């Protein structure tokens, strides 16, 4: 639990530290805690605090449990603080025990004004002769729980500073190892007793983190305190040694280590997804493999197992908090259905302390044949559709209506047969001319379209033009041109989806196909 600056500033000289610690409260939901004295002597009445943080209502009532040998009294004292929206309310009680020992205190239910309730966690009160380490003006120590962890396992580092009357502590000089990347600690304040039953103020900083690299870490140092003498306005500064704590990170076990293990620490979750599961020929899509876990930054790009005809181009890896996403652009060679199997990834489970595997679900990509595009004019009657083999060209049918009052007079009946004969001849000649022109024009149209698109840098249009050329090339049996088309397609796909440069010989490859029908 985190205390507010209004209750710490009397002991800590660095107010900025207290504000930084206090700001961490907003990260948590409603929380209740019973703060008990540490190492309390038997027969001594001491103060304990019931605290609720971030509740939507005020404390109305609470029930103190019956514990054999333990006596409770409500002191009537209470406190309320609202620091930058972080609310904390406290009720104080007096506790006393008859004999030394450990007293297990069950959860205490606290009722709030908004008709909700919150409960403390069960805890233990130790009654003994006092802490023999508490001598002089101050004492500080570091401890870990647990003190031995597997790589990736979480531990809690506690830094305790005990202060006698008249002593204040400056900014804590102890912190977790830099590799832990630990966030702002939580901070609690309570009371401790020495063997002479003298009360001390105890500040406890707590960090939760995990480490990956095996080895031992000794965390200690020195702590600066201020001690007030007769002149309370000029306290003296004193440095005390901090009793170090030792944390041991075990090495990864060799037994059971998979041959394809790359150092990933779990537990993790893995998912696979396609940006689009249905595309048309000549298009591409993206595959994303996402890993969720505390140590996913250790993950190496997994190896894809793709079906024949599907090419992958790796993209940048995206890292977020406890999330690493690998991405690839996928380019199919032809229409069809491509089944992409799940990705199987080994990792070391730090919680179970054993090697395990996680596998993503399989995904399927459907590639449809390219589609012809029609263009019809609004209001046109029976728009014509492209005939097979016309390459999906757009067809417009426009029916012109005569203007009112402008109708031409009918020709004389004697001229109708002659005009009909002339029309037949003209139609035959026009049809012949159109067929000859179509042959001379249509033959190089696809090849020229490919060259034009490449010259303009329009790779999408170039890919579409090349796709339309493939049936003709396959039927021709011209291996040189087919090889040029294959190399040209690979180069265009690599540039479109793999952010690679176009082949140096792309112009000569396109020239080989320029006169293809």
C-alpha cells in the first residue's frame, strides 16, 4: 500500500520522492489493509490502522475479529487524505496481546457509504521481546522474498528503514538492479519496537520484478539520515550502512531443454492472424504472430512453414508492454487456398520451472482469381458485357435519343435498295478494317501496358498486367519469356511487399515481354 505525502513529509526530507511514490496509488483499484506494529512486546498496547484506498464511498463500519489472546479497542481516531485524486481513509484501533507468539488475524470486512464492502487480507501479528537490531538512531536492511528464483520468476525486494525519535531519512539510496526495470515502489509506514520497548517508525519500500540472467546479486549501500539535537532547525547528517540482501537467480536447467529453444522465458500466450483472409490474385496480405508475456522481448522471430506458392517478406517487429508482434507480407503465386500451419514456439516456464511449448492456431488464406471490371453509363439501355478473352476491358453502351423537332425526312422509296447495297459493302469493308486493326493493335497491348507501368513506377499496375500475360506465356511454351516473367514477378513482389529495390535488369526483362499479346 502507498502512503500519501501528507503523512510522510514529517519523516522524509525529500518531498519529491514522496510525491512520486504517492502517484503510484492511482494504478490500483480499491484496496484495504490492516497495518500492524512489527515485533510488538507482550502486554503493550499499540496502535494499528485499518486503511482503504481509492474507494468510491467513505468508511461506515467494520467488524474486528475475535482472536484468542488478542484484545482490540476502537480508538476513535481517524484520518482522511485526498492527494491528486488518490483517496485514502483510515480508522485506528488499539491492539494488545497477553503472551508472546504469532497471532493469525483473519480478513476484516469494512463497509462503505456506497453500500459496498471491502476486506483486508489475512495477516499475522508477531508478539516477542522486540527487534534486537534496533539500536542508536536508525537501522536499514534489504531482503528478497523469495530469495532464490528461476529466470523470469517474480520476486519482491523490501527495503526497510527504521527511525528512532528525532531521526529523519533522506531519499532512499537503495534500489533494485538496473536490469530489473522496476517501477515506482509501494511504501508503507508502521511501528516497530526495540528490546527496550521503545517505539520506532518503520518505512518499507517494496518492488516487484523478475530477472533473466543467472547469478547472485548483493543489494546494499549506505543511507543518509538527519538527526535532530537541541537545535531542531540545524539537524546533523549521518550515514549508516544498509544491511545487504542477496538474490540468487538459478541457471536454466539443461534437462529437457528443446533443441530449438532460443532463450524465451514464459509463461506466454501466442496468437496468429491474417490481415485479410480473402484476397484477389495480384494482391497481398499480412500475417501477424503476437506473443504476450513478461519476457517476450527475448523472443526471436519464429520460423514460418509456408505452403508452396506462398512467399513471405519480413517486416519490422513491434514491441509494446509485455507484447511483441512479428509481421510478414504474404504474396501468393496463383489463385487457390493456402493452409498456413500453426507456429510452435518453445519457452521456459518460470512459474512451473520447466520447458514448455506454445502453438498458434492454423490460418487459411483464400486467393480468388482476378475480376473484370465493368463500367456502365447511368440510364443506358442493356449495357454490353465484355466478351471472353477481352481482358476485362470496360465497355460503355450509350443510346442517343433524337432531339425534338429535328427529325430528318424519309428518303424516296427508289433510293432504299441502292442505299442498302452500299451499306452492305461499307459494313463489310469496315469490319475487315476493324479486324485487321484489332490484330495489329491488340497483339502488343499487354506487353506495352507492362512496360508502361514499370516505366511509371506503378508496381500494382505492373503486377496486374503481368498476371494477365501469364496464360499466353504458359500456352506459348517460350521458356525464355516464361523465365523472364517469373523473375520479373519475383522482383515486383519483393519491391511491393518486401521493401526491396527493383532488379537492375528490370527494363530488359520487360523489353522481352513488350510484344507479347
